[in-house]
């Protein structure tokens, strides 16, 4: 897009020049005619003349171009070539440095290509002047980069007063490249606001001083101990977001109380992590993925998402522990692969208005014996709940089917504020039909009910670029049962004030259903 706007600008100014040099009507041009070769040279010279623009506008145009387009433009334009040394955002990777035709993304580049890549980066870094706002070193496919070169580029970033620094390294660097924290000394790193590090080591961390302006810190696959991370966090008083992923050396994560601006915490797959203790007074959002851990998150938390990896019965844990642990919770999203029936225990979520529960299984299907009606005990302790989302993977279809037996009812339970309910992976399981019926009969403010038998987020229907997973014969039979179940047990209980939506399979799924139906 940047090049297209530039071409239009040049074309417009060329037309203006042509009009200025075109003879007026009714007048004879008295100047002598140029010889053919002289005219040809003049035309070529005119075609190469660049539009007259102030230098700062050239710099701005150049900064808006993607890195590859900026490099191409610099090859044909002296103005863009001069602008290159002032470019505020630099992203160095095999793709942006035009190696995309020499290797496939995800493959490691050769030693010779690494040498060429280093040469190109060095040429740009050496000539760069002015303020650098963002530097991204995306070198995941480059195992042969020298530590000296990495140090040199990082020093360049600190010297240039960079605001956003991102370092993506090959996994071979995880334990061998120690990020140079000494660059933060003498106030050189005070310009950095966003710091992303991956596949490197941070140890030991000493003499940091105060990292005044860092608001976003992301560590992916970084070797750092809990104590060293505590030193880093204590040096970042302006921190607003903290992301930790695959940091396996952290056993205990302690977040100090001085982080008054920290509002968002993400911890994912830190396999040895046992304890997360936050004293940050304004932490309001926490996302966790991994094995079971002990949480102490403070009273300010409002949004919580837990995805279990080797952690069973998260719904039961949430129902039993969270009302006392995070009393001001407003949004709760839980993902579990194994559950027993939801327990009935004391404690209420007085402020919870959005509850999302996902039951997943990557092999066959979620626990066939689970009693979905037991979720009423969860809904019942959420007096302010307005939105309830349930998603279930049901590939195996081993659950007890609804039959002519009377449906169970749970008297005395009312959900007066519940307005929107959606069930993805809705099936003909008796307890799921009972849960749906219970909601229709006891949610007096209900406005919308969405039943999606396809569980599209599990099969990939929402992404047109991803093929839908094949639908088994059991799923074909279940799709037919669901239609009959909704007509028999659900449709007659839907009040006129409630909008019922039954989501159909996507076009690709419908084609698969038709083909598989021939096998019956």
C-alpha cells in the first residue's frame, strides 16, 4: 500500500509538470527544436526527477513502508536511500531481509546464509542515525548467529534510545546466550517501554538499577530463576503487563506490592511452577495455562482464565476455592479435560457476570458420565450472572441418550439476571437436555439461547483456511438425533421473549455429512 500511494504521488506531480511545460493553445513555440537524441535524454532526465517534498515527509513515508518495500524503494530513489538511515522501526529476519526465496519458513538457514544475513544487518545498523523506536530481531531459524553480533545489535538498540525491543532466538541459544543486563546501567535502558525476550538466559541479574519506563515484559522459553525474576520485577515500577511462557526454572513466582500499575498477568506452561503469589494491588486480569498450582492473587482480580494441562477437575476447583480467593471476580473462563460432577459447597460469586466453561478431549470425547445438570450448582451461586457459555467436545458419543424417561428438575433455583446462553457441542445427552430445559424454565430474564451441535471451535469450522476434521459415522447419527431432541424436548419450552438459534454445520461440514450419510 505504501508503494502504491507513492506511485500515485509521483504520477500526480509528473502530470503537473507536463501541464506547466505544455504550450498554450493558439501560440507557437518559438524555441528551437531539440535534436532527437537530446530530446530522448531530456525525457529520461525528467522521468527520474523525484517530487519536491520536505525531508521530514520523505522520512515519514519511508517509515510507513514495510521493511522489504522500503529496501526496494531505496534502490531506485535517492530520497528513500537517504531516509533509510532515519527509519524508526527495524525488523530483522530472513523474510524481511529478502531471504524468503532461499529457504522455507520454519527451516534453519545455512551458515553461508547466516553470514549474508549478519552482513546486511551490520550495514543497516552501522549507517543508522536518529531515534530508534522499535527493533525486532526475529532469528528463530538462525542457529549460527554469533553472540558478539547479538551483543553489538543490542548495544546499538540501547544507544539509539529504543522504545520497543524484541529478541526471538533459535532454541540453541536458550542456555548459552546471557542477555546483557549491564546495558541497562547508567540509565541507557530508560527509554525501553516494551521488552520481549525468548530463548536466552537471564542470570545472574545484579546491578539493574531502576528500569523506569518498562510497561510490558514478555519472557518466552527464558532461563531465569524465581529470585532473579523477582529482582527484575522489583526494578520495573511502571510495569503494566507480564507474560511468562515455558520458563521452566521458575518454581515460585512472587510479584511485589510496589507494582501498582500491573494489571495483566499471563503464565503459560512453566512446568515446574508450584506457587503464584501476587501482592500487586491493582492486578485485574490473570491467564493461566499449565499444571495445578497454588494461587494467591489478591482482592482486585476481575478477569480469570484457567486452561488445565495435566490439571483435572478445574471446574470443581473453581467452584470450591475461587469465591473466597477472588471475591470480586467478574469474568471467569475455564477449560478442563476431566471432571467429576460439580460439587455443592458454600461460597458465592457475587460479582460474576460472565462464565465460560470448555470441556475438551483431544483423543475421543469428554467424560461420557459427566452430569451437565450439576452445573446448576455453579449457576446458582452467581446471582449477577448475565452470560453463560458452555463448549463440549463430543466426538465419541458415549453418553447416555435422552429417552422417554421424565427429565429431572431442580426446584428452587432461579437465575434472574441470566440473559445470554450458548452451548457449543450440544448433543442428545440426557443431562445436557436437562440443563438446557432447566435454564429455559428458571432464567426469567433470558433473551438468547444458541445451540451449536457442531462444536465448530473444536473442528475448525470458523477458519475457512483450515479443513474441517472428518465427521465420524457416530457424529452423523448424532446430528440427526439432535434435531429430533430439540424438537421434542426444547422447542416447546422456549418462551416467546427468547430468541432460539440452532447453528447449522458449515458448507464443508454439510458436504461431509452428505457423503457420510451414504454409508448408513
